[in-house]
């Protein structure tokens, strides 16, 4: 089916801005002017929806909790990938990220897995890894609840959209170098021209990074290239072509999962990596995508956007297991036999979108903002896993490393899994403004899913769904709003359970209400929201059949969130949030599971990041402090939780306009904690509670030095 996909064509709109060039008649004036312009350009909150999200208007008026994190805040915090950025939005948690390649793959929102989009388009297939890097990120939007206006396959818990760097209203010339703990070395460059009213513009982002892990043997390298070119036919009409490449390699192993018991968990030497070895073959994952976007503005009220993208994500991962096919574990004598595992995944995603945005009036006091269009998406996954033909004795009391390379590479017959799916959808959403104070957001999406191939034994069937959306916002003045929304989601789910039965589509219902307010001349926005989500046909790990999932009847998530992001003043920046989440299995084919907490979901999370800037002549001294608190996190064992933690961070920066230096320190108290994980009883030894966990990094720092040319 994917061969019928239209050739890659056009996409998402980027507004053209006017800009002015300023000349100075002395070096002193020039330096002073740069500091002033720098202060004006820096922003810690977004006022409007990102163009890639299709809906238009102020975030304050949108009946949904959407937290937008601009690139400037990401840089201020020294963020390099999504796990660093996620601290800026409530209810966001990294799930069981057991591999160095997991990155954005395992993010959870409001207790459920989240889907990450790039420029409003799907980036990964069902099984493919998803890696990201701040070098290509302009903005990240955390969308709480369903987002049918974005794509048909939206999760009921929420979605994440990355807006990449493309040509903008100003010329860009920036080079940055970084170094830090565990051998971190990184260089990046951002070079681009300003968008012209007519003609070509470009932007090129590139980066290289290498770093060792705090765990023995693991060393990663990352290569990033993101060139884009734009041609403006006239103001409001342009064609954009973009290519994104991220390749990451890992030596010494790819798994970061550890196994322990109450007697030894978090008590051993933190660098121990029994699942790694210097002679394991190199692992890698890569994401390549190419997209085209065409945008045409008919007049000041109507515009059309057409975009398409092709993404391929191959990966090869090597790791070591125990010969009982569980993550490396030991018997009563502290011995095991290590077994090589090789996993290979190739995921492909092709997508095309076409939609129009328009505004019109139906009376003196009634106006409308409409978005309508169609989507087509195709995905294909090829997954194989193979185990080594040889096992190797290992004693953790006297560890010896350096496995024979040829023996490690000798694998048995691989197990193959194939999944192929395609679907299309049509949508219409309208925001009706009545007088000055009322906003009604309503519409829906019709989705037609056509599975192509799978390993399931039962016949494939087409699925259709209509997902309505109804929201209402009441404004109180210019800066305060109260809202409520009901939204639905529909997700085609490829694959099958252990018995070979196809998975039913996931359907979700979300109810949300909240209040938003902008403060200090719209420099800061606060949101307080409450929600209740019902998710049917949820997939969970099948503990009786490792490597498979099973489908339960229903899960619910109820919670409260508070988000603060922006500036208290020109000198004081704040990003803070709180989330309480009560996510449980409400219906299950196994009645004993009903009422249990959903695994990997913390009960409460608190994040803060504060920065204060002090003017010093023609420069600024910036002092930052942050904190992250996670309370007990549920596991697959009922009423058994991973211990929570509080982690402290800090930073200091000197910004002189043309150049800057920034140092960020993480985990100041050198806290040992569970970044993510699970607890199972009897999974390895009868009656014994086993921890499968990923340990958080110890104290570390990153130092950045950059030049703006």
C-alpha cells in the first residue's frame, strides 16, 4: 500500500517576520546594543500554538493543558535530549528506559505511554527506537490529553511534538563546544540565513558528541546533521525541504538494566556493569527523515499547508543476558553464565498531510477559526532477536572480562516479527468566538485503519472510528481563562499476543478542566488542571510470556497538575510544576489485577528550575538552581513500589552577547536513586523479590562555551 503514497510534497507554515539591521558608530555602542537585543530576544514561554500543531490562537484560550518549552529555556538548563527537557512539564515521566538508545521512546504522560511527533508528523513506528538531540530542536510542546487535531493516532494521556530548527527571521551564526563528566566531548554549529520576502534561505545544524557512561565499558558517540532550505515565492508562499540525521553508536554493550535484591540493590559499586563487555560488537541506532512542506497563503484569512515525510530507523543492539534469558542475574554463589543477545529492528514511516486554516465571521459578535484536512500514514516494522550459541561462566566476586569475539558473534536462528499497517483520516475542527469572552472548540476526526501484515494467526480486519472533541473556554479579562474539554482518541495497534490474536485498537476518553492565567505583561503563564482518562484495550507486558504483550480491558488515570513557566521579571526565570497521578487497572480479564496501580507511574512529581540574572557592565551573570522529586513509583507487583527520590541541580553562566560560558551540575548530593524500573516476585528465584532497574547518574557536570558570530 505504501507504494501508492504520493511523492513527498510540501508542508507546515512558517510565518515571515520583518527584521531590521542596526548600525553603530563605535565598538562600545555595538556591544551595548547586542546585550539589549539579546534580552529582548530571549523568551521562556510561548504565547501561541506552534504552527505544526495546526490549531491557531493563544495558548491561554486553548481548552487544554499544553506546555510549550522554547529552545532558550532548553539551552539555559543545558538540556541535550528529551529526558533533560521533560522536567519542564507536569506529569511527564521516563518509563522503563532499559537501553542507551531509548531516549524519547519510553516517555509517559499522565500514566500512559506518549507518542512523539516531529513537526506534527509521526517519527517512529511501533518498535523502532527514537533518539533526539537539542541541536535540532527549536521548541517542544507537551500536549496533555488526546490531540486529534494533530494526528489520528494520539494517545489519551498525551503527546509530544518537536519543532525542528529551520530558516527564521534572523541570520544565525553560532558555534558551541562542551565538555564534562564521564569524558563528555561535544561540538555543535548552527548556521543559517534570514528568510527573504522572495528567494532562497537555509539553515544547517550539526553536532558531534562522545561520552562514556558511569557504568563500565559503555561508550557512546552521536552524529547529528540537519540541513534545511526554503524558497519563498512571495510573502506567505514557500517551499521547505529538510533532512534530519541522527546516528548513535555504543561500544561495550547497549543495556543499562541491572538486577538486584533487597540485600544488594543500590549498594554495590555504581560503575559495575556485569551485562557489558569490551569485546561485545558495536551497537547502533539511526534515524533518517526527509520532509517537504509547501505553504500558501491565499489572503490574510486563509492558507493551505501540504507536507509529507519519510523516516527510516534501523538499529542493531548487542547485550548480555543470563542463560535463563533474564537480564543478568546471579545464583546463591554469585555466579551465572552470560549469553549474548542480538536485536535488530528496522522501522519505516511514511506520512502525508494536507490541511487548510481559515477565519470567517457569521455575525457581528461571532467569528470562527477553522482547520480541516486529511492525513495518510504508513508504517512497517521488521524485528528479529537471536541468542548466542555459547554461554560464558561469570563470577561477580571475581569478575573477568574480555569475551572471545568470534564466539560472542555466533548466534542461533533469529525469531522474526513483522508488522505493517496503514491508515488515513479526515478531520475538521473549529473554534467559535462569541463576543469577547467565550470560545467554543469543537470538531472531530474520522479514521480508517487498514492493517497489511502481521504475525497474528487470526484474520486481519479494518477498523474505523470517529473521535469527537468538544471544549469551552471562558475568558475573564485579557489574561485569565477557565476551560473544560471532552476528547477521544483512537490508536490502531499492530501485533499480536502470545496466542496469536490480533490486538484491538486502543480507544480513550478524556475529561479535563482547568484555569490559566498570564502574569507580568504575559511574560509568565500558570495552569491548574484536573483530568480523568479512560483507556480501553491497553497493552501491558505479558509476564508469563517474556517478549510479548497482552491486552487488558480498561485502565483509568485521574490527576491534578500545576504548571508555571516564564519570567517573574526581566531577571528572574522560573519553570516549576507539580503532578499527582492515580492510574489504575479498572477492568482486566484477570480480576485479581483490577484496582492495581499502573506500572512505572509515580504518585507525585515536583520539578523546579529558577534562574536569576545580574547585569555586569555589558554582560550578565546568571545563577540557576533546580530540583526534581519523584515519590513512590508503581511496579507490576501490586502494592510494591520503587522508592522515590529528590535530586538537586544548579548552574552558573556568563553571557557577554557575542560569547557565553555555562556550567550545569546535576545531582549535587550524589544521590543514588532509581531512574526507572520494575519489581517482580518469583521471576528469577521462587519467592524472591527481584528489582529490574536503571540507576540514575551520580554527580556530574557539563560546561558549555559558545560564540555568536
